[in-house]
C-alpha cells in the first residue's frame, strides 16, 4: 500500500485563499513510547469540507484533539495554526442535562456580542436552523438522540465558527437519522461556509459529505483525495463507487467487497 | 342429541359453553391472549416499582402509631414501660401550657439551626476549596479525613475544657457533625465531574468562573443533596446527646430530667418531637432537592 497522494483531477471551483485556515507542519504526538501522529503536514483552505478517515487507533481522533487544543498532557512537537473561532461537535452531544436546550446552546456566550446582537435571539435562530424551533425550553433528557445532536450542532453554529471540528458526530445515531443529519450538516456548511474537519470511520459518509478525503495511516496522511462530485450526492451514485473503492483500498480492505472493519 | 353436543365441544378450538347458552364474546379470546392483554399491551412483568403516591412515606409511621395505640388500648402495654399515645399527648399539652416545653423546644431548635448553618457553610466552603484547586485539596482533604476518623462526640470533653459548658461548644459540636457529610459528598461530586464536560468547557472557551458556576456546581448538586440529608439527620442526633449530658434546658434536658423522675411519658414525648422534626426536616430537604434538580425528573418521565 504505497502512500498514494493523488488528486482525482480537481480544478478548484473556489480560488484558494492566500492563507489556509488550518496549517499543520510536522505535527507529532505520542503516548509514552507509541507515536500516534508522526509528522503530519496538512493545509486546509478556508471553507473546505475535509473528511478524515482511518482505522481505530490510526490517530485520527488524536489529530482532531490536537487541532481542537484538547491534548494538554500529550507529548508532541510541530506547528499548528488554527482560526480564532473553532467549534467542536463530539460523538455524544455533551448537552449539560441541568440546562435547558437554549441555555445549552448559549453556554459561555455573552448576553450581547460585539455587534450588540442579542445572544438569545441568535440561539433561537440557530435552533430553528437545525429544526429544533419550539424545543428551546426542553431539558436535554427529553430530546431524542438525533435531536440532541442537532442541538449540539446549534451550539457550534451560534459561535459562527471559522473551523468546525467534528469527531464521529453521527457515530451513535441510527442509519435513518444519520442520513438526515448528513443533509443538515451539508446545508449548514453551504450557508455558513466554515472549514470543516470531519473525523469518521465511515467511508460512505466521508465520500458523500466531503470535498476532500484524507486517510490517516500509522500517524501519517496516506491518501489525500479530492472528491469532485456535485452536491447533493446520493449513496447510490455510481461515480461514488470509484472513490469508495480507492478509499477502501487505502484502508486495506480488498476491492472484492470484503466487509470493511468498523463500518 | 347429547352426543352431538359433546362432539361439538371436542372439535371446538377451546372449551366453550354448550350451544344452548350464548357464548360469551368469543372474539376476545383468540390471538390477543397469546401476546397482549385486554389493554393491548404485551404481557411483560413490571420490574420497577410502580408510580410513587404522594405522602405514601407517612404510611409506615402512621401504622406504627396505630399499633401502639391499639396495644395501649387493649391493655397490652404497661404504662410505666410505654404510656399510651393519648397520655403522651396530654402530657405534651400540659407541658406546653404550664411547663417548660415551649422554651426547651425553642432552645433546641435554635442550637440545631445555628450548628447546622455553620456546619453547612463550612462544609461547602471547604469542599469548594478542596474540589476546585489542587492546593486546597492538599491542605484540606487529608485534614478532614483525619477529623472524620475521630468520633465527634468523643471531642466533647475537650471542647468543654476549651469553650466552657455553655452554648458555644454545643453549636460547635453540631457544626462538626454537619460539615463532615456535606464536605465528603460535595467534594466527591466535584471531583467526579465528567471529564467530557470539562472538555466541552475548554472547547467553548469558558472562563474558569463560568466553568465552575455553570458546569461544576450544577453537576455536583445531586451529590451535595445526599450530604445535606445526612447532615440534617446528624444535627438532630448530636443535639440529643449534647443536651442529655451537659445542658440546663432544651429538649434533651427535659428528657434527662424525666428519666430521673421516672416520667416515661415525658421521655416518649421528647422522642416523638425528635422524630417529627427529623422527618419534617428531611422532607423539607427532599422537597428542595426536587425543586432544584427538576431536570432529573425529566429523565424518568
């Protein structure tokens, strides 16, 4: 499995800005003797939707946590620059059960922002955008799993992130809910246009959602693939099959359709 | 004719009444019996206890009272051992109007309230200091654990020497009994805050103060209430002991005197008052808990 850094043809539709939103240079992270990230170089242009694939233990979560600034106690080196406003969506919604939904969305935001806009109003708007209008005063425990994750998206959204990090955000949802959430995430991205780094183990999810898919293997980026298909994409789109096969091959799954681990 | 009927019975899917009688609604019997009851629910056994009924907790104490009254009325109880409830009530009314019960009660309540308030404040402050900073934990936690290992009532002789036999030492002892469960439970709850919420707070760039106020403290409240209930009970418990050994007034003193004169009814009256107050204060804490932790009820509904 050669590290095939390839471009499946890509005249970028939007001109690449001079300065990337995220730049990782020689990023290394290790836990004890085990090197999890081994000198990762990565640029993410502003507004790009990137999916990061990899086996469990490939270091994809470590990479995301490094970019999110959550790895205080991890040894490592390298350079990392991220935008000012970064939001994270976790696999679980992490809504505080003792705060009502709107208060969860607004957690940590000032009552009025720099431009004097009312935070509560923006929180309501964000909830409406994810389809939770009218649930502002519910307790998180009263929401379904999918609704909780929507509320978590609203909480990210209200901060108007330049970079949205998502760590397997749909991993705990059922298949139908997941498809709806895919559509929602893509819509939100089109409207607000943050850079997105989506960590997932689901090849289909990566291929359907992202404009660029990375495969992390042994702490390095083994594949950097631009998915040049129009949106909205369907799982059944035959053109998607080609990407899927390349990605599965990069993940070490034989092309004759042997089940992919963790799918 | 008889043979015909019997064959009809045999071939029927289940035993039915003879043809001459109107069959009682056969539609209800098939299919639904196997998988669902008449309410259209599958027959599963409910393992959780059913819904809670209001004031159901009063049932046990009331039953006990009824047994006591019954046994007294039937003459099964020697009044010198355990006087009848009405005797106790009568004594209570007598002492209330003509005796010292009113002032004794007020004194006891005041002592318990003072000790409880001081102990509660100390427990909360120490637990916050130990739970929110490593320095605080290093200084406080070990000390409290040592204090906890020393039986508080064993400190009474020392405290009398230090503080004299007046009110101060009583209030201090109650405060110590109260602060320990408050500290232990609140500290454990603060230390046990879910690491996922800490990550969330970091990602949301909360200030330390916002983190403490909006994440840590609300998350620790359930544990705090466990400590609070133990503390309420503890304050009454220590009051009894304190007032029976070193006091010139108060409910415990009243009972101690009654012991000297063999007044069982007064002793039982004192015990009843303790019981009622203990039960009432525990219920008050429960009520407060239900208010403050309203979000928890939503999980079960």
